[in-house]
């Protein structure tokens, strides 16, 4: 066989491969389109785009039905949200789809978009919070969504900016929460304020077992004044356990603790089932127009003098600081230490509070734990716990103990954000003359 013959055979084979590839690729995308293609199962794909002026657009999409037992709705589907309001502008649903076997198809569904920025989303995790493999996963090579303006090819433009960007300026937010995260915010309200709360999380049946949730409580008493429940939330999109609170809550003058918690399944960046329509909102955002009536509660920033300070603790140190409470006094304890998540003996540098009864016996009323603490920055084992107490008259001891490694100025892993606070510090909650008599260190 001559070299020319070999070349001709090679050329014919190459052209055949190209023809087959183009056959599977389907028709070319319309000019100026926004599209999500090459989608896989168990994926959240997103594309942000900008619209200049009012424009008519068409949507073509292919998703899948979730045919597993107890599943409700589509297993794989697209939707469009407006970035500023997080409102769902369009979604694949029963009213606009044609079913062909396991596939759900939308053909030239028409909608009108106003000027602004939007996000095109596609999720393919299924409608159940379990990892059973559904037949819908075999359809992944066919999934896509294409958005285009037939009368103006320049109307839609892709943009690259953070997907969690928002026009609202919140007082505080803990969103895009991932695996086993816990965020706390302590704030003081000096007159009645109406807050806007937007919270998204996962609720189990009848709220019996909080999963991914948020709540606001009286910092001193622990009384819950607002929390994410099935009664005050609506479906957030995705699996039915995704819940949304978007409303108002009036808080009276007081000091409050806001906490947001996630577990190790179904969270931002690690979904088990389909995410909510606003995935990066997983967590909570707190806003208010009367910002001058709200301030962060941080005794250090407020330049308050502590009642007791036991900090900058080194290796193998132990301190016990006795004090007497004359009148009922609300106090707050800030403790920084070394605690690991696993094992029965997981505390290495930690604080505690003991009280003496009328017979002279001591009992522990508080101690630092992993469960009630949050990250202190740096190494994962660096923990911070903020604990409020209303102390009755009596004799108390605030104590701290460290082991032989990882302490102030002797870190064996990344140091915390505030290394000088390593130890325990107690403040009064109100900036008033204290009713606490300090004893001697021992």
C-alpha cells in the first residue's frame, strides 16, 4: 500500500469520527445564548448573565423525572433566579414540560426578562435525601438548558462575579454553610427593631430533630425568640426538606445570640438531594433599616473592663479564681482553648465554672465543650465558647487548665485569631457597677 493510499484511508476515518461526534453534539447553539451543557449526575451547574433592557427569551431544556419510590417531582431540571431578589423567574415544571419516557423536555418556552442580572441553574441530585441510585442518572448525557433571545443576539451576556453577591447590606450573615459548620453572632438591641430574616435550612419531620437550622435566643436566659420551623417556613425548592423563612421579626431591647448550624449531610457544596432554588443562601441573613439601634455585642470592642481575666496561658498551667456574687448578676464568659472533635478525652486546654453550696460542697455549673463552642480561627482544634449566665448570690470559682503543648506562644499548629485571649475572661453583661467581689488566684 502506497503512502497516498494510507493517507486517504486515514482521512476517511478522521472525517467519519468528526461526523459521528457532531451527530452526538446536536445542533449548534443559537447566537448569544446562555447554556449549560455536558452535565453530570449529582451536580449543581450555574451560569450568571446580564440583561440590558426588556427582552423576550426562549428556553429549551432536557431534564429527567425521579421515578424512585416516594420521590416527588423532577430529578434533574433547570431554573432561573434574579440575583437581587433571589426570586425564581422561571423553572422547569409540570406545566411547561413534555414527558418522553424518563426525560422531561421544554421546547421554546417563552418569558420576558427585565434589565438586571440573573443566574441560570441546573441540579441533578434527585428529589430524595438518600443515596439510592435512580434510573435518571443514566440520562445525564442528554441533559442541557439553553436560553436565547431570538430577536436580539446581544441581549444576554455572561458575567463572572461571585454567585453569593447580593444588593442588600445585611447586619450579619452566615450563608453558603458547608459540612458541620456552626456560626454565632451576639448583638444588642437598644430599642424595639423590626428585623428582616432570610433563612434556608433542612428540617426533619415535625421538627423533632433539627438538622441544618438557625435560631435567635435571649443571650442570658437562652429563651428562643425566633427559630426556623415547619410552621413559619415554606418549601425552598429542591427536596421537600429544604425550607425557607423570608419575613420580619420584632426584637425588644436586649442582648441576643444568633446561631446557624449544619450537619455532615446535605449542605452547601455537598448536597445529598436537589438544593434549594437559592443554594448559596443556605444559612441565615439578618437585616434591618434601623441599624443605629443595633450593635455587635463584644466587650473587647466596647472597651469594657473584665471582672476576671485568666489568659495568655502557657503549657501545663492551672488557675482557679474565686469570687463572690452579692446580688443576682448576668455575666458572659469568653473561653478559648484546645478541644478536638473525636474521643472521650478530647479537651486539652479548657475552662470551667464551679459553685459552692451552703454546706461547702462544690459543683460544676459550666465547662467548655466541643458541642457548645465554635472555631476560634487557625487550627481546627482552636475553639471559642461564649457562655452567658445569670449568677445568683454565692461563692464561685472560675478555672482554667492546659496540657503540655499547643498554648500561648508555644503553638504546634496554626494559632487562633486572638492568641492573647487563650484562656478565659468574664465580663458583666450590662455596663453597670458590678455586684461581684473578687477573691485571690489559687
